[in-house]
C-alpha cells in the first residue's frame, strides 16, 4: 500500500537463497531506503553480532549469505547521484543494478566499461566481486574503472575511498566480498559507444587447439568468449562455439527492453541430465547461429540467460553448483585439457561451460579473481557426493597448475585451498569491518 | 523540448511517486517535489536531474497540515511556472489497533489520508480548470473498496478520497481536465524486499508507476493496479455478509 516508507526495521526471514539454490537459510534482514539509514540498518540487522550487505543475490554459493546473522538489503538504494554525460562518469548508489545503469546510459551513448554475464547485479556487488567480462583481455576487471567509493564502516563511519586517498582500503574493497564496509555509492568511468547494437561473429571449433588459436587471432576484438561442449570426448574434446563482438559503428542507441519470460516454479531436478544436456549441446553446436555473423542487440550478446528470469529454477529443488577457475598461461593448454577430460569421464553434465583467455591487465583489487591465463566456468546440477567429488577433482587440477577459483561462484572449496589461491586474504581479514561477515568468509578464513 | 510538462508531486518521497517521477524525468519534464524531509527531497531531485529532467524544484512541507493551503499551492505553481500534471501520493499506512485505542490518533490519520488530500485535490483541480486542461492523479487504495476489521480507518479515508475523485471526474467529464483515481493493491517496498510474498498479489512500485503512466495516456478515471485487483475487489465487494464476517482479513 502507499505512503511514506517507514524507518528501518528488521525482519527474520527464512529460506533466503543463494543463486545456486544449494545454500539457504534464516537471516535478520534490514532494508534501508535512504543512504542515511544504512548505519542504522547495519546495526539493527547485526543485533550485536554481524551482518552483510546484499544486492540482487546473484552470487552462486555462500558469499552473499550470512546464515544465522544479519543482511542489509541494499536494493532500495538505487538513485543516481551524478551523471556526467560529456565525460561519461556515473556516480550512483551501490544498490543500483547494472540493468538500470544501462537503461540510463545507453541512450546517451555510453556503456558499462566491464559487464558480467548478467545485468541483474548491483554496482556494489560488481565492485565487491571485482567482476569481469568478455573484454577482460582489453579492459581488465570492473575495479579498474572505479574512481571512488563511499563506504560506511562500523568503526569509522562514512569513508570516501579512492586509489590516492585511502589506497589500502580501496584495494581491499575492490574484490573484497563486501567485508571492508557497507558500500553506499560507486563512481566509475563509462565507455563510449556509437550504436547500441553489436557486430558479432560466431564460429564453430572442433577442439582445444582451435580455441587457443581463435583466442590469439581474435585478440583485436574487444569481446571474446567460447562455449564448450563438456560431454564431447576423444577427438571431439573441447569442441565448441567461439564468439567475438564489437560495438557497431552506426545505428540507433536503443536500450534493452525490460521483461521477458520467467520460470515460475522450480522444475523437477531430473530434467537436466547428461542426456538432455548432451542433446542440447549437439543441437547448439550444430545450430545455424553457431556460425552467425552480423549485428545483434547488446542484450542477447552479453546477457543470453537474462532473457529467462529465474533460470536457476531449472536445476530442480536441490539446486546446482557453479565452478570457475583460472590457470596460468604456461600451463593452460594442459590444465584445460585435463579438466575437460575429467568432466567428460565423470558423466556429470555441465549445461553452461564457458572458456575464455584473460589478459594480463592487473586489477587494483587485493583479492580479485582474474589473472593472466585461461578461465573455465561450469555448472553442475547438485547430485550430492558425486558432484562434490568431481568438483574436488577439478580443484586439484587447478591447484597443481597454480591457479585459483572465483569466490562469487563457490560454496564448498576447502578453506586451506582458498587461502593458497589468495595469499592476500590476511590483509582483507585485517581490514574487514568487525561488524561484517559472510558464510563464505567464515568458511574459508577459518575452516580447514 | 516542445512538450515538456510541468509536474507537481505532493508526497514526492513515497516509493510509487519516486518511480513515476523517474519515468517523467526520462522524458525531460519539469518537476516540483513536495515532501517533509529535506535530505530525501534533495537525493530524489539529484537522481531525477541525472535522469534527464528539464528542471527539478523542491519544497519542504507537511501536507497533512492544510493551514494556508491555497496560498502555499499558489506559491508552488508560481515557482513551477504553470501546471500540466499533479500527482497526490502522500499518505500514512498507520496502525489500526492504535487508532482504535486513541481517537486523537484516529483523527490525525483521517486528516492525513482524506481531509488534507481532498483539499489539495480541490486546489489542483481548480488550477487545471483555470489552465483549460491537464491531469490530476491521486493515489487511493483498494482498501477503500470495502471496510474490513484489519484496516477500516485507513480504508474509510481512502474510500472518501475515491469518492471525492469520482466526483471530480464527473464534474470534468467532457472537458480537457482528466482525473485519475489510482487504487493499488499490495506494493513491495524495500522494507519487504526479502519477505517471501504470499502469492502473486504483490507488485513493485515500478509496476504501479507504469500503470499510472498508461492510465494518464488512456485518460482512465479509475485504475486498479496491477489490473487483477479489479477482479479481486469485485469479489470482495460482493461477498455475502455471512461469508465476509467469517473472514479474518
């Protein structure tokens, strides 16, 4: 009903889910509607213990949850503070979604400097996970484009962080999993576009060597990514579709249209299995679009899954595990081959398998995931011990190659393995706001 | 822009008003925001400017207090430089039980949701009539469609407002002045964002704002939003007393 929004109150809410739907549980939730209410919301939801700022809940595992503790729902903070249409700089509340940013900036001839595979993430989440996209080889992570941040810390109050004023806190906040303070606003640089459409070329490839060759040849394209068929084995191992794109040089500046179909209920888990996924993969590899060349709107190019709301319900009531690792360039070919062999042998089906070469542009973030090398992203329906055994197997391959996993997608990596991959974790722990905590951080900073 | 509208929003810090104002800002309109809280008005004004509003003016005022209402309203119009559209969006949800215990609170609540709203709607209607056209939109509620034990004070105020708007609409039939009575159902505000909603009846402030935009364009006089509340309230209004009396809502 209508009327003034009430001051901050706290509700106990059961069954708050991570995007992978494996992790879920009870939280004390406060939802500030105004920047001035953030401190009160954090304190009220912490209730003498701890809390965590949360946006749209797109992290797959437990990094966006704080089971048994507090959550600050930041999605009510979605105002623009300043938009410089000449210089292409946007300063906005941390709860504003990339989706809303696009609707604002695209008609003015600007675009996100870096975008992940979904536009339904908050600016705060984009910074806290230092997200990357198809242009990592030329643009690096989102954090490289952030100029300033507004943080609220329980021990310092409001702190403005920039690389020159608060270098240590800024570096810890970019990729800092929301633990260094509640992000209130973010100021970042946009990139200019002449048109909203993308010039795209898709090409089938029949094996991993072709993927690496196409990646090298395609390095002058700003956006590149590949989909791989994880059920193909033997001579077909590593076959897939390579996709590259760049903004069109002429045409209208049209933002995407909101809406689209939704998955209304959680479907039975058996619908996604190795046979249905295998059939999909064969069709996807063979479909005419896999050799498409031409223009398409930016929405289907960057965000194909956003077209089906709540697609995560397709994995059934037990949910699914995401897994994303990166391995350094010298060992990448062998490591990726080994990973694909282990998956093919396991018989577990990954519906969405994405392969990309990262560039060597460094992020300012202390704990940023991307590093020079090759990244593989997978998701597996949760089939209990079998799935976990495969993921542990994949972890070992990454560890032997000296790589690491992406926290935003993880919900089960052993703590010791996380700490090996992120030696800077102690610095983040030292700079963590004592009132902030997540289920992920409890697990990886303390557990075995 | 040639068709820049001059828009006055009474109760500009409400979630629905803010979402609707964003739609108008994106069209390059000129807006004046009235509300009680200076900081909140400033935050909304900055946001609307960044979204493309031609200009955004603000004034702090307690709209439930109608002392000097005619002069205050005239001052708003002078600053805005005329009037094409008015949204009356303020209101208080309040607490039914405490209104039953405390009649002074009951009276304040009725003043906020009906008496003062009627005064501002009358002033707005007069200004639009003098300007030979324009649209008055006011946010009522489905709660006004039938008195229920859980919220009959709020419901009675909104019933009064709905009837008042219906009368204005009748008065201006066939003229260039449109009056739109908006009756939202349950609206999902930030406060309730994580609460699993009991069924599909919850709507977002964005949906309500979109419906308001459509109603203005189509010159509708009554709009239930989302639309299915029309059906829900048709049933609720026609439930026979013996059944209605047994329901707890």
